[in-house]
């Protein structure tokens, strides 16, 4: 992926030079890097707040209860023959963390889930369960998209939470479409 991004950046810079916009590119890079640095304290504060809320949920066992409920769905989506109890637990915690909008908590559980799922795959080859999990994690259905709400607040949006419903709708559509495609591709790959 780093090669793709490097190629896109180089092509963009070369294109800007040939079109006579090199100064605009340079000014944009400097201006936006300064904005990124200025935004770090504000975003960090918002992430700390939501991480604290998540810790409170963890202390009251709300997350565990939600993860237990989520395991019913997980058993229907994943191949049970190559899904350990530990993997199921980490997948559940990852999904619940994403739903609550605490991506930094989801990452830790996501890594643990992939490690567990990799025990049931050939070395260097992603299993069906691994591809499904990555898709679910990437679609990341969120009831509280905290990062986007904090960015919209930071830039002075009159109604920063207005994006919640559209984000949920698009995430569900992407997830369902992705799961359909993964099931089709996994069947095709097995037949070859």
C-alpha cells in the first residue's frame, strides 16, 4: 500500500509541475501540515473523553454484555470450524468498540482477533474468516462516529452530529455489499 501512495504522491507532484501549479502544491502542503499539527490537541482531547466513556462502560460490564450478544451474529457470519472461543471474543469486542466509536480500543482487539484467526489459516494466506473480519472491521458501523463529530466540531459545524444517520446507512450498505462479494470470491477461489 505504501508503494501505491508513494506513486500517487509522485504523480501528483509531477503533474502539478507540468501544469505550472508547483507553488500551489507547496503552499497547500505547508498550510495543511500546520492545520494537522494544530488539530492534534483538540482531537486528542475528544479521543481521551470517548476513551474514558468506554472505560466506564468496561467497568460496568456493558461492553462484555454487548460482546456476548454480538457473538450470536458472529457465529452466523463466520465459519465455526475455524473460529476459536478466543477469536470470537476478540471479534465481538472489536465490533462493539467500533459501534461505540472508540477505534483505538477496537484496534487492540482487532490485532488479537487476527492472531487467533491466523492459527486456522495457511501461512501467508488469509482464511475466509480473516477476510470477513477485515471487511467488518473496515466497514466499522458506528453509532457514535466520534472522530468525525470531533473534526466537524473543530471546524465550526452548526450541527456536528448530523452525519450520524448517513454514516450508519452507508456503513451498513458497504458491509452487506462487501459480505456478498467476499462470499462469492471465497467460493470462486475454493473452486480453482
